[in-house]
C-alpha cells in the first residue's frame, strides 16, 4: 500500500502525514536550546509538519528553528505545516484571538497552518495558565464550546490560521460543534492520544465518517513526564511482540508503531530529541506492514491511556468519561 506523504483536509489544505512533536514537559531533560536543535534536525531529515502549543513554553525556539532553516534555503515558509493550540484559559470568545496572537508573536509568524482547541476542559480566563483556589484546586470555567468555535472561525477568516481543529475531544463534544447552528467550518482534525496500546477504534471510525482527520500523539508511548503520566505503565517500545516483529522485519520498533497508525489512516506525531531517532522516525515510507503484521500489532491493544488527565476529572467538560 503506497503511502501518500500528506492528507487533504476537509477545507482543502494539505497536512503531512507525519509530524514532529515539540512537547517538552516541565522537568524534562530537554532544554529550550535542545528544542531549537531538534526542530532544525527534524526539518533537515524531512519533517515538514511541526506540532507545537502555547503551553509548551518553547514556541520562541521552535520559531527560531523554522526561520533558520528558511534562511539557509532548506525550506520555504509554505513548505512548513505548523500546528498551534489554544490553551484552556483562553476559551472565552474575546480571548481566542489573543491566545493565537501570543503564539504568532513567539513564533514570529504572520499565520499558522492549523490552530486547534488544546482540550475541551476550560480553566478560569486569565494569565494564570493553571489557576487554583485557596485549597490548591483548579478553577474551571464553562464557556459554551460552540462560542469558542465561532471565535476560532473568526481567526481563520482573519487569515491568522489556515485551518482550525480540536484536540482531546470525544464524540459528543465533536457533535456539539458539528451540529451547531450557523457552522461555517468543520474541525479539520481531532488530535488525540493513539498508539498500539490505545487504538481508538470507535473514535477513528466516527472521525473518518465525518471527514475529520485523526491525528495521533504519544504514538511511541510516553516520555513519562513527571506529574502527567503514571510511571508504572508499561513501556510501549519494549513490548515483546512488537520487538519480535521488529527483529523479523529488521526495523526499529518505533518505525513499526508509526507505520501501523499511518496504514490505519491516522496522521502521526513523533517526538524525540536524539538526532538518530529523529531520522529513524521519518524513515517510514520505504516499507509496508502486511496483513499478518497488522493483526499482530492490533492484538497489542490494551485500551490504556498514558495521559488520563485524572486531575481534571471534576471538570464538567472532562472528555474521557464517555465511551469514546
């Protein structure tokens, strides 16, 4: 099965099927300077889809890396597909454009290619990105997500972003937008955790039916970010069945994990700060998993999340209580 290097979104824009993730959790070993170097490396080896977010705190360095590779002639701006994200404290309609403009200022870009609502969970509006009360409990807010979406549409109309989408939404939350009166633009994508241990079959089927691209993050498992991921969860890339198949095919396990999702019709985001692994993660176009290989990998599913976001469970918009 020949793999196309991009998918056409429901608004006509083209999204490269493999993206480079820039998530750098608090306490991670990677410095902002390493982010700069890794994004440069990713572009040099062939990545054209860069996935970032305001809350990652490193869009300045990501922008510097992209501009450096434009300046040296490696790419043009139109070659790069950059995804940014609206953080939880910017859901009120009057703050949506502000959230995007903060990213544009950090990146030093006139526009981004895709702007997504980072999560359906909303925090109290303001400059405190994790607002808490006197007891240390997160302070939530409850803007109608359809009003947030209208402001997202206005950002697209203003030319600040080419496409708009969502992330971490369940079927019910997607339907709120899809069925809203006066909908101008459908979400082009839903970016969610997806990997060999979490296949997301039902949500993927729904998204395909609605012509919404599913974009998978944590496709290689998790970096075990302190405070975000249970350190006792199994390491995906150490899975015995995956490694047996990888040995048989003479491929790194990570390449099989990525190629599997691509053959299911997802766009994948792979993150690494190692130049060797960055290069390996992009080398997924010159081989194919046959039906038997796919069945072996399908059977690894555990319906297990690395990012369960349990500390947001008391939010009225928590997405993971639904079946999908």
